[in-house]
């Protein structure tokens, strides 16, 4: 196949990390940028070396020179744009969460299948090197049979992280546009995806979500706690979410304290890195047979996960293989996240993700 030509729709804060994967990549290059703010689109196009600028995504989709589109826009626009892109014959990479509900996700999947194009949900966390190494250790039997996963997500003060424009925050506080809260649904989608990746599908979820007021009519969904049972026997998980606006977390990106513990029948894995670094410990630690082994011989910058995620999908298109996350996998993760929200509405009643529409 000739070099893939790519268009990015949406030039918000996270789009810079999407563009990183195309730098010095012979198999694909960015040729077009779209944003409803022409000035912003022109600035990004210049920075990324793209020669075409659009302010209407429909115009970009009529461009016959574009093979693949990256959709990096607010959540409520994902389904509309992904379906239109598939119908225009473009391969589609859509940011997480893939849609606002399972019905939208199914329509996206159906549109891609009907058009014969690839659809994937852009989930960089499963490409983060420490997570990949942890999976290698699990697959090598280093902790025996996995039984429990515990994830901590802690949001801290934004003063020591990268600047995020106000416009990038405001729509996230509107449920009709965001689909859910900043932490449990939006950022939480990443965590639900790695839970599924490490431990398999989830059978039922229970959740309790509190809210913290940050401004009039603006609330953050934390603190919160979720627990779940996997479809595989003897597998469970817990995720706790905290919001600590006075907690300073040094980060090149978002001020998110993310740590994972996976406990098996013969050992334990701790993953101490992700978007930022909060504990002075190795990226990965493995406890097995009375001994702790540290693993620090891998990239730990969050940007490395974006580069690998972007290039994975380029390889998928060229080699005609299946992506991570596929549309079907992305829908499963979406239902997992939505089941947690629904359980919290029902005061912790168990909810099955497969029942979420």
C-alpha cells in the first residue's frame, strides 16, 4: 500500500500527542487539519507540516486524498463524525470514550462494516510501555492466575501540569455533551479499558460516586469507588477515584496520579507510572516467591503511549489486521463505564454492562 494520508479533525489540547506518532513515519503522513477555529487549525497545520486546512469536517471528508481520519473532538460529536467518515470511505480512529451510549457505538460499528473500513477507539493506555511489560509478566506466568486488580486514579491541582484552555473544560461539565463526569466516565474510560485488557470482560459492576463542587453548576465526580466481578471465575477488581485540588502533582501533562496493582495466585505486580509520577518507585515492581524485582528499563513518558497507539493503527490498515481497541471492544469498555454510572444512580445496586444500551 502507498503511504497513508491522514486528516486530523479537532485541534484541541490532546491533538498534539496524536500528531506525534506521524513524525518521521514513512508509512503515513498528516496532510490535512480541521477545526472550527481557522486560526487554530492553521497554527496546528503549520506545526505538523499539513498542507490543507478545513473548518468543516464534511469538507475534509470529501477530500479524495485522505485515507484515514483521526477524530479528536468533544464526545457528543464522535458518533456523527465517525459514521460520516466511514460512509465517505475513510478509516476511522476516534478518541475515547467512543460514544455517549451503546446505541451510538453500534451505529458506528455498523457504518464501518458496511463501508469496509477500519474503526478503532484511540486507547493509548494499553500501549503504555509499563502496562505492556506488566502484561508480558502476566502472560509469562509470573503471578500465576490473576485474581484481583486495584486501580487508583487521583486528580490533583492543575497548577503544575500543562495548560488546558478553558474551552476544553467547559463542555466536559455538560452531561449532554460529555456523557458523564470528568473522572469516572471520561478519564475513567482509560482505566476501564486496561481492566478489560488485563483481566477480561466484566459481568457486573457496583459503584458509589460523590461529587465535589468546583464552581457554580460545575462539579467533579469524585471521590468515588467502583468494584466489579469479571466473567472469568475468581476475578475481581476495585477502582478508587479521588479529587484533591490542593494536592500538587508535577506533570508534563494532566495532574493525574494513576497506579495499578494486580494480584495473582503466585505474585503481585505494581505499576507506578502513567500520565505522571507521584511515588519515587520503579515503573514496575514484581513480588514473587518472597522476592521483589524492579523493572525500570523502558520508556515511561506518557507521550510514548500515543506514539505507539498511532503507529499501531497505521500497521493495522496496511496489514489488514484487527485494531486495539476495535469498535466492538470499545463498546464493551463504554458499557463498563456506563454501568458504573448507572449503579451509582441506583445507590450501589449491581448492574450488568451487557444490559446497558
